[in-house]
C-alpha cells in the first residue's frame, strides 16, 4: 500500500482553493519545492535556539530531521508536523549554562523522557482525556494565544529592520494574491527570499555571521555531545514538560483545523514522538524539540498539508547538518525577514484558532467564552513574565495554563449559580384550567 495517493490522480494539477491532505501528494518536483519552503520557514527559529543557548547548531539540525521522521512514523503519516527547536528551552538552558553543556543536555534528556511517559499515559487513557482538558472552546483559545503571543515576538524583530520586514510582508501578500497556481502557494518562500536579497543589497546582514559563513567548511561531521544528569538542572527544567504538553496539543488542534481532519486520537502518539525527539536531542547535543507553529501557519497559507513535504524538509535538514556552511548560511537570515514572515504565519495560526471556535459553533456571547477571549488578548499582548522558582513563564506559557485551568472552574461555577437560581425561582400556582401554564403541564 503506498504512503500517499497523487492529488487529482497525477499530482500535477490543483484547484486554487483545494487542500492537499496528509495522505495526498503533488508531483515529486512540486513536493520538493513545498518541502524546501518548510525548511525556510523553520530554519531561522530552529537554529536560533542553539545559537542563543550555546548548543550545537549542526546537532540541532540533525536531530530535528530525525525527530520529524520519528514523529511521522509514530503518528502513522496522519499529522503533518515538523519538529524544530522549542523556544521554551531558551531561558532554562541559558540559566543552566554555568553547569556546563553536559548538564544542559541532561536536562533536555529527562524532559524528553518524562514527556514521552505523559504521551504513553494519554494514549492509554484515550483521546477523551485530551477532550476533557481541552474542549474546542479551550483549544481554540490556546491556538489563538499561540498566534498572538508569537506575533508579538515577530513585531519586536520587525522593529530592528522595519524596511526589510515590510518588503518581506508585501512580497508574501503580493505573491499569495497575484500569482496563480503553485507560485501563489509558495508565497512565503518568495517573501523570505525577497527580503533576504534586499537585506543583502542594503547591508542588512549581520557581519559576524557573514564572517562565520566565510570561515565555515562545506562538509563536516555534526558536533555531538553526551549528557550528564545533574539533579539541580533537571529539577529546574522539569516544568517545561507542562509547557510542551500545552504547546504541542495546541499545535495539534491547529493542524486539525488546517487539514480539516480529526487528529485528537493521535494526541498520545504525538506527545510520545515529541518526547522521543527531545530525548534523542538530549543524548546527542541538540535542543529540545517541539512541533513548529511556523510550519502550521505555512500549511494554512499554502493549503498543502501533505506529509511528503514534511519528509522532504526533514531529509534536507539532516543533509544540512553535514554542511557547516549551509547551517551558517541559514543563520544569516535577517531578523527583519524572520519578523515579517513570522508575522504572516503567526497571524494565520491565530485565525486557525478562531476557525476552531466557528467550526465547533462555540457561543461567542457566552460569558465564559468572553473571559477566555480576554485572557488570550491579555496574555498574548502582555510583556511581563511570571517566574516560579528559577523558571520564567512568558505570556504564552502562563496564559495557556490559565486557560486550561480556568475554563472548567468557571464553567462549574456558572452551572452552580444557575442551579441555585432555578431552585430559588417561585413555582407558579395552579389557579384553574385555561391558559395557565402551571395547570397545563402534564394534563391531557
């Protein structure tokens, strides 16, 4: 049995508004092209995490590709997601830098193992557990929060290079609206390359990274390292498990909205796969893994959700890990380009959350829904961080946790108040036959 069926029979023709499902594919040249677009979408963020934390860039690329292949295997080719670096690891890894690289990797390793254990529990208990924790109203709010909070970070990048960022956004929008067929679906890649070229022409590339690019060799072995489990570092990083659960379930819900297919029953498999990907990274020197929202936003933009394009991206990442120069080239991507393209992709991710609400007919006027919407705006737009122990929790983290926790509490409180009101309501007296509703009930 083949892994994919060709879209529309031969994979060469595709209607403008058609969605290519996970088990469908385009012709192989088109599949490779869309796969390379996924590489461009994830490269900047995935490589930025090791650059900020001191971990190996080449090892991160290698294990992101391997982790993605493991993810697609365990989810049986039904969830098109790329496993890149999670920004949730940045602050804890930076805080643990004084303990050494081995201790940092030990923390990543244990977080991955615990997350895989949570995935096994979710798989054993069934998808109803996920539905209980994240019904559609909660899932939509979390996905919207993902888009809004990440878009805020993109705006910060835009402020550093506003001209480059504006040209990137304009190129993405113009390509999506004006170009026909496959060219319009490659709008994000066109925008990224346009902004990158403009930045190079006006001197907007980082000189230090250009120097590192010139010094890097074309071919090399990925820099692998071994972990060492240090109790203090592990305890400081364990809260990341909760963050990764919320982050990945939120991305999974967004993928379901984009692909128009139910994926809740694969939540356990997805968490196991992310846990294994993170564990492998900890064993070899890479950063913790997570499904990347940029790639989810990209699928929302081009409507090509074939897992074959994700496999292409994973294989390209593995190949790039053996070329230090290619990795350094990806790191030269200007912050303005990252911000501009990210703004578009994260906005589309937020729209996917709203689509979850609309598809599930969530009552937008309901007071509990309004509270969740307000919390999304507050946590997504706020710039303050809550610190618990040595672990900083940004708006995305504490907002997601608050949404998941508050919804059942508010719903139960509202139900309790409604019951008390019903009990306190006066019972109508039966004064006789006729139109009196108290007399008519139960009468023939």
